[in-house]
C-alpha cells in the first residue's frame, strides 16, 4: 500500500521525453517528446526546481498557470502539463525556437519575406489579443519568446512575466526580466514605467527590438536600433514608430497591424491574404472557396514548402472531404503533393485520389485523367485493379468525347499496372468497340496508337489475336491520320509477327494502302512494305536467321513498370488539337470539359470522321481480335460485324482484308509523338529511320476533312472528292438495281399461293 502512494508520477505521465535534443528557452529547457499511445510529436518545456532560484521558480509556476488559461491561434498551444516537487513539465504542440529556425533558414539561403511577413503578422495579432482583449502585458516579448511550428507559423510564448495591466489583484508581483537576466536590460524601453505612457508602450518597443533581430541578428546594444540594417523599406516607417523616443506616439498593436496591411505595406501580400482566408475558410461561402482554390494554384509556387505541406494540404483535403470543393482542389492538391515523401503521399493523397475516381463529376474525372502522370507512380497494382480501373473504364462509354479521349490516353499509364484479366480481356474489349464504333475519328486513331504502345504488356496469345486485326482495321479507316496510325502500328510492333503472318496478312494490307488517296499514308505504306519485305528477303537468303527474326513473337509480356519513357504523352491538356477536332466535329454530342458544346451549324457528318454503320458487310477475311473469352464480344468486340460502308470504300479503301480499327489521333505533335516507336531489327534488316509516331502528318491532323478537298490520284482527276463519292455511289446504286432486275426476271412471274411456273 505504501508503495502505491510513493509511486513516481513522472512514470505515469502520458508523454515521453526524447533525450537527443534540447534547447535553452529562458528558465525552461525545451525537449522533443512524443505521446506514448500514438507517437504524436510534441514539445516539452521542463523546469528543474533544484537548479533554479526562488524568483525563477515563481516565474515558472506563473507561466504554467497562464499557459492553461490563454487560448489563441497565435499563442503557443498548451497540450498537457505535470507539476511535481522536483520539476514542472509543460507539453505544447511541436515547435522550434525562432532563433534556431532562422539559423536553419539562413543555411538554406535565408527566410523569405513572405514567411517573415506572415510570422510578424501572427505575433502582432497575438500581442494585440493580450493587450486589447485580455488587458494583459507580456513584458517579455523578444526572439526568445517566439516559436515556430511544423507549418512555419510563428507562435508567441514566454509567458513567464505576463501581468494584468492594472496590477495583480492578489498583490503578488513578478520580477522583471532584467532582474532575472541582467543582459535583458537592453530590450527595455528608455522611459520609466511611471511616465504616463500608454499601457502597450513597453511591449510595442520590444516588438521593434524583435523586428530588428529578425532581420539583423542579435541586438548588441540599445543604440543599435537606430541602424536599420536589412529591415525592408516598406516596413521602415512602421518600425520607426515602434522604437520612437516618445512612448505616447507608439501605436497600439492593432493599429500597427492595420497600417502594415495597407496597400504597398509589408504585410500586404497574396501569402498573408491566403493565410487569413484559410483561417476563416469554415465560414466562407462556397463560391468564395471555389475562387480561392482556383487562385491558390497560381500562388503555391511562391509559398514556403512547410506552409504548403502542413497548412494548405490539410485544408485542401478537408475541403474535398467535407466542403464539396470538387475538381477545383485537384491542381493545388497535386502541386502540394510534390513536396511530400513517398510515404506521406501514400498516407495523405492516395486515399483521396482513389475516392475521387468514384466521383460522378465529369470535371473531376477528366482532370484526374489529365493529371494522372503526377500520381501514377504512387499507385500500387492492387489499388489500380480493384479500386481505380473499374471506375476509369466507364469513361470509354461516356457520351462526352473529351472524356473518352482522355480515358484512352490514360491507359498508357495504367497498362503496366493492370492484371491479366483487366489488360488482356476487359481493356481489349473496350478498345475493340471504340475502334470499330466510335463516331469520333480522333478517338479511333488514339485507340490504335495506344494499342501499339501497350503491345509489349499484352500476353502472347492476345498479341497474336489482336494486333494484326486491329492495325488492319485502322488501315481501312476513312480518316487519313488513323490509316497512318495503322501503318505505324505495324512498324512499331514489327518484332511480334512471324514471317508467315508478314507474307500472308500484313503485306497484303499494306499493299492496298499503296494506292491510298492521301500521299502521306502512301509514303508510310511504302516504307513499311520495304521494311517487311527486307525481313522476308533475309530469311529467304539465309533460313538460319528465322529464329533470330522471330525471337520476340512468342515473348512474354513486359513486366509492369519496366518502361515508362512514353508516359509523358499520356496526359495532355484539353486544348490539344484532338480536342479541337472533337469540339468542331459535326454531330458531337455532350458538352466538353471546358463547357463548350457542339457547333450550332453542325450540318451533316462527313465520311472522313464518321463511325462504321452497323449492319454493313463484313470484311472478306473474317478476322477479329480473337476470342477473348467474353460472351458480349459478339456485339462490341473486335469480332463485331462492323466494317466501313461501300460509300467509304469508294474513298480509296478496299473492302477486302481483315477487320480493322477506325481511330484518329487528331493531336498536335506533342500528342502524336509518344516515343520513338522504332525498334531494333536483326542484323541486315533496316527499318526506315522515321518509323515512329511522329510521322503522322500534322497537316492531316489539323484538317480531318482533307480527303474532300484533294482530288483522287486514281481516276476522275477533275472531280472533287465529294463529287467522286457521289459518282461512285450513283454507279453502285445503278449496278445494284440492274442485278436486282436480273434476279427478278430470272424468277419469272409469281402467283399468290402458287408455285413458280416453269
């Protein structure tokens, strides 16, 4: 029983003092500490009774009581405390003495004016609270009484000498700082306390001393205050008022704050305004919050890193979680995320991103897709496959073309992290439908290029079933840039084809493009034909090289994350040429991300940018993307009964061949140029140096209707493309009518309910 009463209370204290670092802070010793239950970092001020004098002990106990009762955002926050016969323990939020903080900043190049301006704003605001609201005098203001938290915000401490302005009613008088530390006398104002000055005159004088030390270092003597040193010019007039000889002329802290915040003043900056808004964000209107977050993105580049991490980031997360801020927080969120370590990013940003992908807000979804490059490296494969990809694939069927476009692009970044089912079955199913049925040429072409880029991640069976069929379909697309993408797709994935496939399936498709109405497509086709022919010639001359040429045909899929050189293309702004094509294309339904809709004078959809009509004849070679073990592929897969109509065949496209894609880049060079798609060939084989995605002629992309403006080089040179199409359709119609008449004549007359007579 006696052992219970004799137990040391320090052992039951909820906080642990770390012995590694300690700083002297007046009569206190400042230690780093942590909460025993969850490891939360704190600061612990310790005063040893045995090592101090009676006056110092009196000051320590007075400060202990003041810390419990004074609460203000700019005053050092009291967390817990313990008072024993031997020691006093004062637990506060984790802070660093201002002198130590400024020294560390000096080693990095010095504290910026933005940080100092906000810090001084906080200290003056705390002093104004004491003087005007609490009717207390600090009496100990100086650089030793200011502390800095993790966010870089300054907190007023050093409450040892705080007394009521009318004197302590209990009659207890605390010793002045200079009575405890003689060297503190240089911070005292020149006038006596009975000079009839305003109550705040002494604290305001010490505020001037603090400002001098912040910019110039330790104050050697009182007379040094006359030398301005490095004090900014915008602050000089107000500083001079603080240290003026006439105590009655010294401003109240509240007025000093108001003067410095006037236009052109030292405390008038976007940084201070942003901080003030964040402090009151809970009572702001939604429209004000939206505007603030939009402007914040531009200002973050100039804000201190610690401030962004520890003050802006929590507010952004709170605004999204509880304030319905929506997509407007994404840009500043990702900017702040650059300051975080990988572990911090996983803890703070990734859970929010995963939640954002489930949002039905279109603006949110498209911004996430556009900025995926900034966070894709932090996403693990499990989260991508189970929580993100199922939401992203909804973008493939969205009525807004801009979202479909960005969803296709995002697959370049997601593909390395997708599992077998999502990549080789689910994604291929959506790609097949987009390439065959999407009404937008730019999206059809982007699907072709994306497939070429992710081919290395597909398994062997999927590559053999999909690639040739997909690029063949693209080669029959009415949009020239999409046909170019099909040719370049063959070239970029040349190492995945056997010589038999080259001879029997690829070269016939490419040869058909040798008479394409668009010269850039013909040029690409000739180069590809020569390249593939050179492979066949090498094998013909030396059959032993067959194994070397086909070494990659049955190679396994590339491991996730092993290549990311193409990732830079994946996320582009909606100001790309692709988006302009979508925005200007007739028949576009759904508003774009920027709020623009289809043009009012849309007119009829031209053949160069339309989707293949359902129900038309199949390609003569009934090729598809393979049987990808999905029951609904009959309606939306690569094996769907889709082909370009006879009308489109009249544009120089042959109906013979394999099912092809129908996609279009419609991008500027930054979008089209993913990476250098040229791949090394075996010895003796040369692939044209310009086989890469760059070779999609920008002029094609800029003008999706170029075919209608240029005459065909095959026949009818005097007719425009539209006239040629009309003539072809008319001839085809007459031919069909003639055949129908012949069949009718062959059948002879029919009688109702009777057999045909001989």
